[in-house]
């Protein structure tokens, strides 16, 4: 009897453990306690950003700092210990710009993507696309198509820096865009779309064998650069300077990106930003903790749900830097013209007085 009771207790305990594990499992009841107040505003501020991976241009731009927690198990006790990710955004009426800042010990191994930090942005495209499970289409890799998974599309930008030189621009390039894909063979800043984690493809590509293969009509619309504040070079680096800074030293990684508000996508693979509207997005971060290479699923996320990104119109813009600069320029021009007119009037007066004081010399006797 006692043996049976011990067996029963053991079964109950194991069942409880399984339920606890499943509560944080992809197939179980995913628990999400998102920061409902989190929101990013992309203000209209043209002409102030240089896309070089550095953050000085963004000093006066407000942002939001997110704790980074594992995307598959967003518990507070598993939070990234290096610090919070700060996200900022703005637009100039044609392009939208993003800045991601993440504190962390410097890690970089040339050519080894998983031994270097990596970041990603994800946006809702389809009306049924939820954050969890990357759009959450129920189809498998053998059955997902634009028809079976229609409405579950998400747009993804992923930047792995293992072959990217700090401060250099990567992403859209004429070679890969000519080939009609979202690839970036130089710095791996790629443009993708997905219906779920198993059905994720470069723009212009798709699952083979089920009527949705490569059509080569996509392109990479993103550009971006990265930096770390321990890197000491403002004149431009080359690959032979790798690893560019001292490994293990503490500092902050900076990632800077831009993309047109609207793209030429006709396949529901890109989010189309609209001024004056809010769009759902998220950001993720991969990091070689303690120098150990990361895996595809070991990423941190800013939230366990979508975060609103509002593209602010010029009429609602609270920052008046561009108009103030225009007014200042007009004031300077007006001052210069006034001083010039004043100088001319003094000269004319002097010339007239000088003419009146001259002695008249008759020329009759000449």
C-alpha cells in the first residue's frame, strides 16, 4: 500500500512538472505578460540621420527601453543580464529609420555568425499574423503556401554581423536585387517573410515542390550598419582590422537601419508603412552568452507580443527642429541683407559728400 501511495505521488509530481514545462512550450499554453504601455513613435524628422551604425544622431530622439527575455520562455528570471534594449524610430516622409542599442561585452569572431551578436525586426503583414510562432500558420513546411497560409504573413529583417565591417553599409545591393531575392551576400542583412518558424524564406523565394517556389520577383529593401562604442576609428575600417575591439570588454552595441515606407512588393512579403497609422512590430537579439555560440531559437525579444509602432505625420509632430532651422536660416539671410544695405547707404552718402566738397576748376582758359 505504501509503495502504491509513493508511486501515485510520483506520478502526480511528474504530471505537475510536465504541465509547468508545457506552460512555456510552443505547443502548450504560452504565457505572456507583455508591457501594455510599450509603444514606439516614429516622428517626422528629415535630414538628421546618417546611416553609419553610430548613435550620436539619435541623442535627442526619444525611445523605449525593453528588458530582453527569451522569446520561447519569457520569464523574468531568464532575462538577458547585459541590460535593456533601447529602440528608437523616425521617418523623413520617404524612409523609416530604426536604432537598436544593447549593452554587452564585446564579442566578435570574423566569419562565425553565431559567435557574434545578431538582431532582427519583425512586422505584422497579414491580418491573422500573431507575434507568437512568427505568424502562427498551422501548416507544416511541406504544406505551407501563400494560399494555405494566406493572412499569416510577417515581414522580417535579420542582421548577422559575422561578415560585416563596423560602420559599413549592408543590405540592399545591386547584385542580389538583380537576382530578385532578399539576400545580402556581403553582410547578411537579409529581407525575409514567414508564415511560421518552419516556413521562413528570403523575399522572392518560397517552399519548393508545393507550388510556391522561387519566383525571383522580390528584393532587399533594407540597409543598415552596426557599431560598438569600444571601437575607436572614425575614418573607416577594413576587414583586416578584425576583431576591431578588445573581446570581453563592456560597452554598447548599436544597430541602425532604414527602409522605404512603401516598397514595390506585390507578394504580401513586405509591410507597407502608412504615415499616421500604427503598425505591429517586434525586435529580437541573439548573443553568444559567455562566449558560447547561439542557436536559432535562443534569441531574446523585447516583448512576448506585438509592440505598436506609430508613424507620426508632420501635422502631429511635436519636434520642430526642421522648421526652426528654416526660420533661423531666413533670419540670418535677412540680417546679412540688412547689413549689406546699411553698408551701401553709408558708402553712397560718403561718395555724395565727397563730390560736393570738390573744388570747381573752369576750363575756359585751356
